[in-house]
C-alpha cells in the first residue's frame, strides 16, 4: 500500500511540475517567463530554459533583459552538449554586445564549445581551425583574462590534433610505398616524396610539436626508401641526401628512441656513396 502511495505522490509532483511549465509556456507575461527561465536555468533544467529563452530573445530585444537572456540561452545549449548551437548564440551575443556584461565569457565559451566539438584526427579538421581562430580572438580581446591559460592550452591541444592528422597522412604515404603499373599506360613510382613533403610541412607549420621526432624519422625513412627505389643514375645522389638527413636527425635527437634504426639507415646509405667506399 505504501508503495502505491509513494508512486502517487511522485506522479502528482511530476504533474504539478509539468503543469507549471505549461503555464509558463502559455503565459503572455514576459517578466514572469523571464524569471521562470532563470529559475529553470539555475536548477539545471536546460531544455525547459532554452525553450522559453528562444522566445524571449526576440520579444525582449532592446530591453535590459535581452542581453542576459541571450547569454543564458547559449549556456543552456552548452550545458546540453549542443556545442555548435551554443557557439552560434555566444557569437551572436558578443557581436550584438561587444562590450556587454558577459562578452568575455561568451567569447571564451564560444571557443571552448567549438573545441569540444572537434572530430578525431583522421576526419576533416575544418572545425578545428575554426576553434583555434575563435580561441585566438578571445586571447586577443582579453589578454589578461583568468581563462587565458586555459584557452592557450586548448589551442595547443587542437594544434596537436592537426599535427596528428598530418602524421597519419605522411605515415599512410610511407606505408603505401612503391607502386608498379599493371597496364600499358601505368607507370612505376612511389609515395615516398608525398610522405616527405607532408611531414616536412607539418614540421614547418608546428616547429614545437611533441611529435617532431616521429615526423622526422618518417622523413629519414622515406628518403632512404626512395633512394633504394631509385634508378641507378639517381641512387647515389639520393643516398647522399639520406646521409645529410641522418646527420640532421642525430644532431636534433642524440638520444632518440630510433637510434638503432637511424644508424642502420646510415650504414646502408653509406654503401652506395662512392667517396666513402674508395
């Protein structure tokens, strides 16, 4: 019996709550709606708050409540994990109120929302570039913000994601290696040059990346394998380039985890260079 009483009480509470919300939605008293939206937001009932605020930001445009309503709306979507919509409203806020009460927070959360929505490295990274740009703008507008360090770390993390994408692309080129034509019009060639160019561009664009050593070994491997796959008249020249790359690698990474491999590459390249063998 007690069990049914408890269920009835819970159901009654839910109905009352639902009834109150429906009353808010139907009301034409926008001050009442505004206070209700703030109450729902404060309780973490973001879906209910968002529904009311979507209506209020249009109706209250030009009033002293419009600014807070727009910022709260962005936060309701952020709290729900709808980061693209959240960023849209935060952007709308700081463009509408460039010196508003919540402009610093809106710029920060717009960048953070985009940061949280970025895909894994193998996918298209257009949104990653957009997130970096948004966070850089936040730091430019608010250089002394207490959130500056957090924004900078997010930029570093996003750049690491871009480097990883380049690394995966370079490694794929390397793993594909040489190819041989299988028809009258096909030719024999390799993907090593594409690997080298992709890895070197990443090193140039992100010189302080933590993946610098891994990108550099790909360049050395690709130069060595490309030299081995070369026609005889180009082999010695490309082995010399491999040796030059070896010395660059050793100078930058004297205690590399790849030391044994790079030394073996040097020994093999050494065999093809005449001046060393005379």
